[in-house]
């Protein structure tokens, strides 16, 4: 990375929205996206990487923007036929999307690293910025609930995030290394940005890899802006179970709670206009606060938020 | 099998046409189809069984009858996306059809036998007669050509059957057992029918399994009709490389050549009206000959041929 190098930590839908905005503001070589792989899983013999795919589809202009995941103009012949055959149909796989999983799995099974497979697939679809899986190893997030420990997609898709969460086991409970590419992207960036993704299941899996939190602390202490965008707006999440998880874990979902979670690693927090009342208290805790419109409905919203972040820190 | 039990040996397209005719003439429990698996192969991590699938789609009314293989109303989103990703696109996989391969592979990888997987998939699609893979083991047909030995689908699909054939290695050159179900179907059938399939690459792989030729010889000697339908009509094949293979191996494709190949196992040969001039010579060699319309364009043609076979022997 050269010049205005930005390392951007991202989960899926919300993270991808800002990734798109950042990609419109920066030369491709100056943006490096570090993607959560804690949601990745094997299904029907295929390796599925939901957050990477959402980023690839979003940045290649192929995403279904209304739905947030999957591809625009997707067809469902495979799922229809799968149901006829009595096969598992709880996880939707569109016909175009299937090619991504089949080709990824084929390359992984041939011994190629997920980092290189992702480079190939993203480049094939015309994605400019590099999308780096946080690790090349399996690092499954396990959701601890009052109904027991659940594999992430069992919790998230099959059970529609209904069970009450009591905790998280990241990286399958075993030590997992970030890639050399991820560490290189965090070596001397001009800025680190943490996307408006779920802190528990999208960002913590990245931060809790060995060396990452320490790296961000050192960068912050050296004056490199480490900017988080709050996924909580007006006490709720734009999408997904972030606010529900806060409540189930006994915390009130708020920008203050986000600030508290990220206090050790971030220098700046971007919060929405509706939360401006909390700005002073957060600033008092030592985090610089930017107040702006953070809800990204249009492409213009995405670019405007990216511009604010890049210009303001 | 009970009553009018028929064991029917079949390859893909031509064999499936007659299978459909037979299925309209017989109670489902009286027809047992033994399918060639020599064309089966692994592609993109999926186990693909072309002849079984053609039989399943044909008997379930889902086949693309004009094309001969694949499903009617098929879509190609997967292949379109695969090409975008730079993945292998030489073997067409329709979106609906993919579900068959994915679900088959999933069940096989869980340790289920191909026989039982096929039962499940065929039953799910409403197929009545039992379709038995000739073996549960891998039994790949290798095509020896002047360009070297080729995996079947490399020869047949990727190279469009263009290379000059010099021989065949059946069952990957290793001993492979027919299933107990196949042997049971041939234990005491009322009749054995050999479909109008390619003798080299569709029927020989079945006949050359240990015990099958002997079994047919014994049945024939005991007076059980063993009826083959000639895939050669007027010196050519209706579809596929059968006639080309005869010529490349130094034989003239003719109903006489078919009779010679099957002499040891069949009691009856069904030939087309256009070949009636060859009937006397074949009959002179000890095979009973039925002359009828064998080209199956319509469903009525399929039923008429099935009726002739079942009534005439």
C-alpha cells in the first residue's frame, strides 16, 4: 500500500455499504479491506464465505442492494430443484451465487489459500480494492445461547437469530493466525477504519486474532487515526441482531456502549446525528467524536459518509 | 421382482427413450432398469452420473426431450456466473440439474451407497421403476484413442468424440463388482432387454462386470428371452458415436455387427424396418430377429417399440 493507505475492517451488509463509499473516494490500491470470516461455513460440500461474498458483490456492482446479500437478478432454479429432491433448503443459494461457492471450493480443495482464491474471484468480477480474509484458517464463530452453543449460520439463518445470546466463542475456540497480508495492511496505514458492522460477530473476530488489537493500540498511540463507525443509531441497529445482542448481554444498545467496546483501540467514533446528545460524554472518555448522517440508503449516502471519515480524521 | 419381471440394461439417451416406453407398458414393480455408470465422473467436486440422470429425468417427465439430456425448462445462471469467474465451463450444468449432483454428492459423502442415493433421488422425482446403478464402485470407462487414453467425458464432451478410437478400458481397468440388487434383478427375470444404447461404452460396461455375461448366457440357455434392440439403423446411429466407433475399430456399422457383438448373450435382436434385408442372415446365425420401427421420435413410438418387444418374445 502506498500514499493514502486505508485499512478497513468489515463484516457483511453494513460494512460493505461503507466499503463501496470508500472505494469511490480512493484509488483501488489505497484501500485494503479486511473481512470477517467467522461466518464462513461448509454447506452441501461447499465453502461459503458470506461476508467476503457480500463485499465482492457490492464492490463489483452485482449486489442485491435491497436485500443486502446475494446478487441482483438472481434466479432460484437450484433451490427449487433441491426442494423437489428433499435436500437441505434452509440456506438460500442463488444460481449465480452457487458458481462463487463451487469455484471457491474447487480452488481451496486444490490447495490454494483463501486469500489467493478471494483475490482471483474478486478480480474476475472487476473488484478494485483488495479484499483480504482475516485468516486463511477456519475460524468459526460459535454463538452461545440459552438453547446451547450454535454454529453461526444455525443461529443466524436457520433460527433467524431468535435464541437468546449469552456469549460468543470466536475462532472455534482455538488459536487462529491472521494472514501475513492482513498484518502488512496494518503495518503502517494512514488510517484504520472499523465499519458499521456488528461488534460481537463481525469486528471482534478480526480484533481478537493474535496481534491485531495490539497493532491497533500501537497505531493509535502513534497518532494514526483508528476510526470506528457506530452500527448503533438511535439505540437500534440498522440491520441484524446487534441491538438484540447488547440487550441479551445486559447492556443498553447505544453509541456509548459502542464507544466502551472499542475504547482500547479507536481514536475516533463516528455517530449519527440522532445520537448527537451522547457526543460530549463519549468525547469525555477520550475518544474524538464525529457527528454526521451515518444511515446509508443511497450510493450518495455511502460516498458522503466515506468522505466525512476520510476528511475528518 | 414379481410376475412379469423385466430387467432392462440401459445407457443414456437412446436407452432412456425405450425405458419410458417400457414404463408405460409395465407396472412399476415389474421393471428394473440397470444403468451404465461408466460415464460417471467427478467435476467441480460433484459426482455426476449422466446415464442415471437421463433415466431419472426421462422417467419423471422432466427431461429435455429434444436435447436428449438435461431437464426441460432448464436455466443457465450458474454457467453464466462460472464463466465470469474464469471457472471450468466445458461441461454444461443447468441450475436445476445442479441440485441433483449436489444432493447426490452430499449423500455419497455421508457414506450412502449410490444404489440407495439413486433410489432416494428417483423416488423424490416420482419415478416408478427402480433404476439400479450397475455398481456402487467407481467404474470409469477410459477411451483409448490415437491421441492417447482419455477419460470418458474428456473424450465425449470436451473433445466432442472427435479423436479416433482404438479401444476401451472398462471399469478403470480394475475389477469392479455389480451390486447385489443388480444380480438379484437378473436372478430369474421373465425377460432381459438390452436397450438401443452404444454397445461399446453403454452396454459392455454392464455386461463385462463379473458374472453378468455368464448370467445372461445361463438365462438364454434356459429359455429366458434376452432381447437386444439395435442402436444401429440403416448403417448409422440415431445419436452419438456408435457408428463412428465401429468404423474406427475396422468394422462396418450394421445390425449384423450388433448381432455379432451380442451373439453370446442374446436370444433375440430387434432391428429396424430399413434393415430387414439383414434379417435372414442374422437369423441364420441362431438369433431370432424381430423387424419393426425402432426409431423413437414420439412417445407413441416409444410405447409401440416397448409393446413389440414385450409381446414378441
